[in-house]
């Protein structure tokens, strides 16, 4: 049996403006690249057996410094992608609210809505939890580079919390860029939103409702 350390990607292009990036294949900002390097410095001596990453560019770029230090080739797994925002992709919350007012209102009220041409959070939960269970059944430490939505889903699952609606309206706070979440078999949640490599403590400076905090 193994443990899994999930890491949200570093700051990506569009995060600063809270755009719903979803499956957009954007890269990291300069700050995001700095966060990835500081993360690699922190984990350079950890007993990591494998590195897994969402196949989107911002997670692959976040994984690259650690992979280079450890001499490991990241395994790309699209099951760890962020939610597919469909026609909402690339828009800001205000833009979505103007074009789909009723649907967006339901979303900010906490419902799990169908994004036009995209996914629901229940779809993301199914693929993320399935992938997580596989890695918890393997030996050693697996580091998974993913996104904010999957991280909240994983933390809720490991805590025994059932989140059936909008995951960002549940009891688990959104994860900061380049933060760590540690899960061990059980499942049990050992740590969440760990940003000790970036600053002493996590802060509550990420916009919450009605903005979707990780739009990535």
C-alpha cells in the first residue's frame, strides 16, 4: 500500500483573472515557474517512487523541475484533468453570468450543473477517485500533479465528506497554487493546502463564491 501526495499546479496564465481555464492548455506564469522550482527544492530528498501528472501543460510544467531532480519520467494521466468547462472555457465568471444567468445562479448556489458542452463535478469525481484508488493500492509514494477541482474532491473523499454539488461551495477550502495534499490508505487525509515551501502558512486570499477559485 502507498501514499499519494497531490499537488495543484503553479500559477497559470488566466489564474490572475479567475478565468475558467478547464481543459485549456495554458502554461505557467513566471510566478508559477518559481513556485514549481521551490516545490522541487522542498521534495528533492523525499522517497518518491513515481510522478503522475494531468496531461495539461500547466501541470506538466509544474512537475518538470521535481522530475528532473529525481530522475523520474512523469506518467501522464488525463483522469487528473480539471473539469471540462465546455462553452464556459476561457470566460470569467461575470461573462458566464451574463450569457447563462439562470445556470450560473444555480452553480453559485451550490448545484452541480451541466456546463454546456462540458462536464459536471460528478463526472470529475468518478475519474479522479478511480485513479486515486489505483495509486493508493500501489507501493511507495506517488506524487500527482493536478488541479484545484480534483484536489478538493480528493480531500473531501479522504475525509469522508460527501460533496454532491459545486465542490467549491462545500466545507473544503480551495487549494492554493503549488500546494500539497497528502492521502494515505483508508483513505485518510493527512495534510491539505500545505504551502510551507512558499510561505509559513496558507492564507484565505483566494476569491470564493461567486468566483470559481480554481478555474484551472
